[in-house]
C-alpha cells in the first residue's frame, strides 16, 4: 500500500533528510586514512542524537549500528567495525537514517579517501549521475519503471554492473514503504507515480559484474568479483512541479 503525504508531512520528511545530509557531511569531515568505520559510526550517532533525532537503522531488524559503511567491494549494509581502518585510495559508501517527529530520513553518499584511481573516481561519478538521471523521472504521471530504466541505461553505458538484489523504496513513517524502486527495468512499467509520493532512489553500481554475495555476518553485501561498488541515495517527493529532492548533497560537498 502506497501512502501519499501531505505538504506538512513532506516538510517533516525534509527535516529528517536535511539532518541526514548534515550527518553525512559531519562523517565526511572525519574520513581520512587511519580512521575506523566504528569511529565514524560513533560520530554519526552522537550528531543525530544531539539534534533531537534517533538513528533509524540502530535496531532495525536487529541491525547493530547507526550507519551502514561499505568500503570498496562492499556494496551496502557494511557493519561499522574497529577492525576496518580506512586507507588512502579507498571508497566508502555511507548510508544514514534518522527518525524524528514521526518520520524517517534515509540517504547515502560515497566518499573517496584521499586520491583514488581514475577508474574508481569515474565509478563514483557515474553512480551519482545515474541517481540524477533517475530523479529527473520522478514526476507524477510517470511510472517507477521510468526511474529504473533511466538509472540502468546510464550505468550500463559505461559497462558497469547494476545490482539487482536490492532496491529503493517508499519513505514515510516507516523506512521501507511501497513501492519498491529497482535500479533496472523498463520504461512505462511498474506503479504509477502520483503527487504526494515520497521515494528513495538508490543506485548501487559495480565497476565490474553485477553479481553480489551476502557475507557471513548476515548483513554485508559485496561484489562477487571483489571490484569496487558505489552507492548514492536521495529521498524525493513527487510534487506538482516535478521532483522535490529532500536530501541535500551540497551540504556534504561543501564539507569535503
Ligand atoms: N538505508 C538502507 C536502505 O536504503 C537500509 C539500511 S538497513 C539497516 O534501504 F538495517 F541498516 F537499517
Ligand atoms: Co534506502
């Protein structure tokens, strides 16, 4: 069941997603060689709580942390650890969620640690651009498949693998609402987009093959070929005048 949101509800979702953006900016300021992903998680949890929200991921289906931090071949859902130490040339996908005033925020950004290889930099840029291409299709009268196809076509043009096993979702009082928003699909197919819908679009794009495996810890998803993967996520409201992006990457990009 898809829940349409009022203008007031969309503003509460925006408040959450701006806090997520600010949290990702704060995390980004601390990303450097030598820092552990556990330290980054602690920084995010303190930041979220000091702004009157709670980390939405913590305890979600038993998830043990406030962030998902996925380094290099880890695609998503990496569990922060004091054993994972960042080093120059890594890429780090950080996914963050907040809960405040009855609504959820959920966004993700992939950061570079110092200088990264040219092809890895390109993977990051293509993944972010795929998110923008998908977002442009998030308008009333389109279908979910228009978003999916735009993401897939753009990423595949560069020979990258589009992960199939995980997808975007509706966002509201719960982190995962209908509809599912796959990163692959056909134009003109899937649920109709209507004014008042709020969705998360979140391409997970692999430099190499699209196939992934689930690690023993029950959470971490990694690429089968162990090549790097990138992940960016926007929360987007579908409004009368088109897509209204509730996440603000410029806050993150000014910080790093
Ligand atoms: N943010 C992820 C998503 O977009 C979910 C995180 S899973 C959790 O679907 F268990 F960590 F919460
Ligand atoms: Co999400």
